[in-house]
């Protein structure tokens, strides 16, 4: 990933972003072409601090046969993104750009054991079920043993040993406070949730400035007025 120094987060921040997102495009190479699938994952850490990304694929997925424990794979994790018009800046001679959040994790991938697969399924579901509170969480214990075993037989658990972490959180860090405020306000007023999220991230980056802090509740007509 090309990352200008001003957009590069600390390694810990990149890992925290990837773990919070929990979803990315897993990419490998079969010797002739790239092979990729969008997949949920969870991160864990070894006693020495090494990150491990655990995920699973359908047994028929081409990725399953490529996990040799040696060849490097990539997990591309993206967050919100938004187009920025040059007209939104207060300073002259600006150009349009795109703001975004992205982290790449890379390293070799191996197949997990059957016992680890069961624990992985539980850990992954727990990770995302927790976000649905106060709904009582789903657990694999709600399945019959036969159905659960059939499901596990149809998937392959995989674990990446994360050797490299690259992040780019591009939020106009190099712009003046006046331009930062102007662009953040413009994004917060957009109708698109992703644009609003980038605007909120910009506010969090420089919280001491004076912003519009809430997007209007609007339908299509009102969205056109603020665009």
C-alpha cells in the first residue's frame, strides 16, 4: 500500500481499526491469477504479541487449497470513504480528492485444526452478536449436534500469521484548520452515511475546532439542498 507519512497511523491503531471493522477482502495467488473473497475475521494475539487473523471459507472456495503456511496472503480492510470537492475548501487552488480508511494485513496462512474451528465459529459469532445487544446472542449451542457438524464439515478454518501491517487513514491531516473545518462540515451535511462518518472522523481528529456536529435528518429533497 502506498502511504504518505502524514496519513500513516501507528501499528496499534491500524490493528485496532482492522479488529473493529472485522471484515475484509482476503487475497491470495494460485500461481496464475489472484484469488479473493470478502470475509469476516477476528484478531487474536500470541504470547509474544504476534497478531493472528482467523477466518473461514466454504470448502469449495479456491482459497482453501492455497493455505500452505508459507505463501503470503493479504487481507484488505476498508472503512468509510468519501469524495471531497475542491469547492469545499476555503483556500484557493485546491483539487478534488477522496478521503478513506484502509488497513492491509499480510502474512502466511495455515489451516486450523477441527477443535480450533469450533472455537473460531463461536468466537466469530460472539464478536458480532455482541454488537446486537440487547438481543440475546446467538450461539452454536442453539444448533443440533448433527446440523452443527454438517456446517463445520462444509467449511475450512484458516489463520493468518500477521507479519506486516499497513494503514492509511486519509482524513486531510495536512490541511489548515480552516480547510479542515470546511470539509468536515460539508461531509457531515451530506446525505450519505459514509460521508457523514468521514466527517465525524475528521472532527475526532481535531476536536477543539468549531464544527457542525450533527447531520440533518433529511429526505431526498433536503439532501439535494445540502449537496
